[in-house]
């Protein structure tokens, strides 16, 4: 597994933290933990974030399996191009003024209803549940991470990609109540403006990777084995010629 793949996950997760402050920040700040002792408060917040990471990891497991089906048929390079294009589409989607469907609203409302019921409780299991369901809420940055998980070499790598992405969001999610003390409003706005360009560059690199142009490090020339050759690493021993 290439280090660059995991580095992309942690980078995307870190930059997503600024987005998460606006989207998930209200949930994080409303957690029923402020009356607890310092140590228990830290454990409670980590429990909530652990729930989010579990959901993201399950996303990686699911979409990693989908990505492996493309790899089996020798189509993962084409998938890489499709993923890059999808990320670019997600970036411009907010400007398309497309109204969500009724199904979308029903799904979100059900998730919010479950969150409200869990907020009324006051235990670690409820905080874990809040994190699990929080991870299901629609989020453009999570969608981008999911598309990246499709390109994992194995299902485990895809799951690890989403796990590391989730870990990358923790610094800002953990300190969301105090982040304004360290980063000015002007600095946050600047980072938010730069964030789409960073993601766009990542998308273009993913597209280049799939184009198989023979450019070292950017778009290396790759040949993929398909079908039984992909599954069988030693064809002489486990797939003997007839």
C-alpha cells in the first residue's frame, strides 16, 4: 500500500475539519458532556468521535468491496478517472441549485430524530450512538473520502483510508468549542477558500493516475491482471496449466 494513499486520507480529513466545524460543529458543541469532570469529558468527546470513525470505516469496507470488483475485471484505472471526475462534480454541485428529493429529506429527518432521542440520555453508549448516526448525515467531504476509498488495493486498505480520514477530522472536532481562540475568523475564511482548490488538485491527480500516461509518480504505466490472475498470485501452484 502506497504511503501517498494514506497521506491523502489524513490530509483530506484535516482539511475537512474546517468544513465539519460548520456542518457538525453544532452537534459537537451540544453534546451533554460539559457538566462532567475533565477526564470524563475528554473520554466522552473521544467516544463520540469514535462513533463517527466507525461509520466512516464501514463506508470504506462497503465501497472498498465495490472497488475490488472493478479491480477484478481490470477496470480500476477507469474507475480512478471516474472518481476524479465525481470529486470535481461534488465541488461544483453547491452552485448548481439542484433541490434535494423528498427521499433525501425523509432520510435526514429520521437521522435527526434518532439523534434527538440520544441527546436526552446521558451515558457513553448514547454518545457513541450520536457519533454513529452523525456519520450518516449527508456531507460532501465524506462523499469525497468515499470516492477515494474506492481506489484501495484491498478492502482493508479502503477501510483504513476511511478510518484515517476520520482520525484527521478529530483535531478540529475535538476542539470545536475552543478553536476560535486559536484561529481568527479571517484565517478560517481563507482556509475555506483554499480548500476547494486543494481538493480539485487531488481530483486531477487521481484522474492522471487512471489515464496511464507513463509519467513517473503522476501517471505511471500500469498493467492489470484480471479475473483468476488477480486472485491467484502464484498461477503455477494454485492455477496449474492443463
